[in-house]
C-alpha cells in the first residue's frame, strides 16, 4: 500500500498531495511490547488495535515514511515521588528516579531491545526496513515502505565507549543521551548533579558520537547538559521530542536560549504531542490515582541498584511493566492540535522554518493532543499547518526534510 492511498479521503486534495509528496518522519515514538524477565517481543504490530497510538496499520493510515523506534527508559524506578513531582517544573538535585540497570546488564538490556526491533523489521519486511542513512530513508520511502531507525532514550553503555561503538555497528544512528533517570555521566531534566551536566567521560561520549556519525538527541537532558553538548559537539544536534518552555514551563521543555543554540548549530527541535507539554494547565489539571509505577518513597533502592546481584534488573523491569500505570479514575486534560501549532509558530518565529520537525512520543501518552493522538492522524498535522498559512515546501520541511538534513550532515547520505 502506498502512503498516498492510505490517506484519509476526508482530507482536502491539497492536504493529501502535500502529505503524499513528503517524507513524513516521526522522530521519536514507541510501539507496544511485552517485556518479561527473559525477552522483549512486539505485541501484534500488524494489527490495528483500538486505543493504541502506534502500530503498522496506523503508520500506514498516517502516511508515515520513517520512524525513530525508541527503547524508552529501561527499568526506571521512582526513588522519591516528592522529588520527582518537584522536578517536573523546578530544578532538583535530590534523587528522584534511577534505572535498575547497571554495568553489563545495561548493555544486555539495550541489545535485547535492538534485537527485538531488528526481528520486527525481519518479520514484517514487506512494510518495515532498517535504515542507516538519509539516502536509505529516501530509498525505503520511495519503495512504499517505512524506514526504521534504531533509537534509545537512555544511552546505557556501561560507561564503556566500546559499547557505543558496538551499538553503531549494529545500526544505531540516532541516540538520546538520558531519560528520566540520570546516568553516571549525564544529568537529566529531573535531576541536576554536575555544574556542566556532563562528566569528563560524558564529554568523551559526545566526541565519540561525533566521530562515529551518530545524531545526538538531547531530549530529557538537563539544560546544563544541553549547553555543554552544544559546546562539545562539532555536528548538529537535535531534541527529537520537546516543546517551548516559554509556552509551557516544564523542565522537559526548551528555553529560548537552548532552542537558539540548537538552531545555530544547524539542529532541529521535534514537537511533542503531550498536552501538558503544550499547556502546563493540563498538568495541573490532572487528578485521580497516580498508579503503581509512581510508588512510595523507595530510597532503599539506591543501595540495591548500586550493589551487584542485589536485584535482578530484568525481573524488576518486567514486574514494573506488568502493573497498571495509572488508576482507572485518573483524569488527563487535553488540548487541541491547534495549540500544538502555536509551538510550531513560536519555534519558526524564533529560529526559522529550517529547525522544526515532528517527534510525537506516541504510544504512551495519556494526554495526547486532540486530533493528533495517534500515528494514523498525522495528516491532520499537515492540514493544521496548511490552515495556519505554511507553504507546501515549509510543511514538507517540518514533516521530515529538516531531520533528513541533519541525518545527512551527521550520518552521511
């Protein structure tokens, strides 16, 4: 099925033509997986299941040509829910979250994830194909398939650059540095421990990513980390899924200075589809049970995580993921897609059309924006941009060409 034939007939002909003529890239998302103590398996990826934000049919319906399929934040546990809650909107130097994976287990966990993604592409080779360059992405899209880039939000390498080089050898070309739990060498938005956000080893990681040709993704990084990365990196960097802090002052969103820094280096910011990232009132308006994943104060976990053999990290992650994330009575206010376009407008006015892309963070958003709450509705974004006055050329830049430019510059054509 071609991307053009998958588009909704309810869209105008102009929207369909613009969308079908673009390389539509969602620069950060997930797909439903079953994670046990022994394995990672994608769950019915070729079935259009109600309620899911991403599966192969929805990607087809949305005319999506390329996805950065992410490993997310493996095995992250809440250490202190008070510090975690505070860190959403305020600087924080107290332990809030940690990953249970340490040392060799870190590497095994990432390899399991990459293995699952590679097998996904093998089992659905008529639709999905791993890509390693801008040229391959264009070629795969031209053949009517969906290009898949290996991506991880938390760069778990066991503090060993050889592991980073090994991930590159397996096909990783884009990588986030850190998720919600800080790593030994890098601070995240939830916790700031180092004045520069990176240790000396962290700076080595940045230089090695440059040398290998891996796109650096600073989403979830502390602002101090991003500023240091901008100084260290000789290549463009990206924030694959983040919005404007001036419009929604979450720690996870980006300040104007950081946005300018990313743009000045030739990089791109990909918009995020969480309503709270669009309007902080949606965060403040949440109510109901917080769910088992948030837990109670668990400072004892700090010692367990640091002690080899004290816990089985794979069993720990499996047990966490088996529990419901939120109580049935939880409420998550949402805003309309048009409010997300306000962030696009702000970015374009601040740094220009060349530095805006689409990230989404689909599959695990409790508060995805209305009318763009799944990959299937990606054409609605095109329609909204057209209504807002963007030209077809500008829309295609936002939909994928800007990220493709960065990939070409860093990874190579």
